[in-house]
C-alpha cells in the first residue's frame, strides 16, 4: 500500500464539505426541488382531476349550468306545454325535477339584450336525468351533456 501525500487524508473526497456535514448547497437543493416538484404536481393534478369532473346525472333531475360569457342560457321542454327552466346567468346553474316523460325534446337557448336563439337540443329521458354545461360566447355557444 502506498503512502499518502501530506495534503491527503483518508476522509477527504470529491464531496463538498457542506454535503459531508449534512448541509446541501443551494444549487443542489434547487435541482432536487425541481426534480421532485414537477412529478409531484403532475401526480397531484391527476389525483384532483376526477374531483373536478361533474357527477353523473340524477334520475328525474334536469340541470343546466352556464359556463359561458355574454349570454344567459335556458332550456325549454315543448312536450310540457312550453315549460322552461329559469334563465341561467353566466357562472350559475339551475335544476328542475321532471318525471313522466321518456325521450322528450329539449331545446337549449342563448339569450342576451340583442335577442335569443336556439343553439342546441337533444332527447331527454326522465329516468336517467341530465346535466348540461354550456360554454363559449353569445355568437358561438357550445354545450355538452355530463
């Protein structure tokens, strides 16, 4: 076995003194934080995504939620003598309890100070219920069943 040079010791290595003493340099800490933060945020987003989605529709309940801007939304049921939901402003929802009809027409309308128009429609079954989300702006309303 060879002799150690006078400046060498058995405890020295290429690891900085701060790490050997349990203190991590800021640059290393930032690197590790970045490596841990990104996967943690992705996992958190994946875990919360199901919580952000709407629940299944409730039987005998029709819900209309307006997530659009610049218009109010309303649903009408022609087979019920023109019965309509309340007018739903942006950021709000309304629900009505309906029973007795299967596969009845529902018309979806957008309303603003300039008038109104029907932007969609579908066949509603009371036994299943339905939740409708609207989106977009007055001239380009989108909607979907959730």
